C-alpha cells in the first residue's frame, strides 16, 4: 500500500511537525507525509534527506533553549504534532539504576515533549492533534517487560499521565500512541513489526475523523491500552 493511498487526502492540505525525524519511526513518518503532499517540519539533531514539502529544523529535546528556538522558527499554523523523539534507558534493572540517569531519560522523554508543547501553543491550528508516541511499556496493567529498563518504563508512564493532563487542559486533541515493537535502532532486529507499516498505520489513525478521542491511550490500530 502506498503511503499516499494509505493516509488519504486528509494529509495533503495539512501541516505536520514530527520530532526525532533523523531515523527510525520518525523518518518513516516524514517520508510518508512528504510522499502524500503534506507540509512537514522535521525536527532533529541532524539534518535529514531533502524531501518535497519538508523543512528541517534543528532540535535537541534535552535542551530547553533548543526547544524554544525550534518553536520560534514556525511561521504557519500546525495541524498535527507527532512527539516521537525518545531514548531507551539502562537495561540493568534496579541494580544499576541511578538518579542521574533516571533524570536524563525523564528530561528527554517527558520534559522535552511538554516544553515543546507549551512553546507550540501559539502555533497550533484550532483543531490540532498532538500525538505523543508512547509505549505499552508505560502501562501499569499491560506494560510487563522483562528487560530491566526502569527509566524508560517510568518515562512512558509519566508521558501517559501528561497526555491525560493535557487533554484536560487543552482544547485540541491529545493522544498517547504505542507504535508496536518495531525494527529500529531502539526496537532491535528481532522486533516483529516494520516501522514503515507502523508509520502508515499511525498516519491513517490520526487523519481518520472517527479516530481516537482526546485523552486516549491506544495502539497504532486505535485499540485502547489499559493505563
Ligand atoms: N522501536 C520500538 O519497538 C518502540 C516500541 C514502543 C515505543 N517506541 C517509541 O517510538 C518512538 C520512536 O522510536 P524508534 O524506534 O524510531 O527509536 P530510534 O530508532 O532510537 O530513534 C529515536 C529518535 O529520537 C531522536 N532523539 C533521541 N534523543 C533526542 C534528543 N535529545 N533530541 C532530539 N531527538 C532525539 C533520535 O535522534 P538522533 O538520531 O539525533 O539520535 C531519533 O531520531 C519513541 O518515542 C519510542 O519510545 C518504539
């Protein structure tokens, strides 16, 4: 299925912002949006490939000044924001957890997207969607993961709570989405799902007028995940 046919014409006249656009899921999202004719702000630490409709913006999600500067570069209203950039943490379990490392992961995976959201508020369309790429690992109920990465699980649980809080506070639609276990640098080669397919599912879900309501936490098919 081509990205354009999969995402439908609703993307064509929309403007999008995607973080973590340099590789993995973020790069797939940007490529497919470009192919569908969307206007895209691709935020990343390194400049990605030149693509039609795509403007690259320098962005380090660990740095408040960089987040503010990225938002100041915006001159047209944004319809869809995909907060995708994130890092994994140490996988050594409780034995190797440190407060500094936990703080670093929370800074990038939670504080960064929240600060960017605040900076973007003046630039959002009235009916904007803010999609936060979360993980099933952030679910108390479904997030059982044997790999010992406390910091990542905690960061995604906090992100989910932030999404619920933002859904209370903001008039735009706010979502937490689990993309699936993907064959990316983060997901590894043994992952069952490919990021191109996951990106297509996510874009279809976001532009679907009957898609998830604000405050939802769901997978890339739109199936709710228990908090
Ligand atoms: N892969 C999976 O199986 C899986 C499962 C559940 C959820 N997720 C979520 O899906 C999203 C995408 O994951 P992925 O698999 O595509 O990961 P990935 O391949 O590791 O890519 C991560 C992206 O985040 C960016 N990033 C990391 N730290 C950053 C920072 N300080 N400032 C700006 N950008 C930063 C990276 O940029 P650089 O190139 O500059 O490092 C890269 O573009 C993440 O939110 C992840 O938690 C993934």
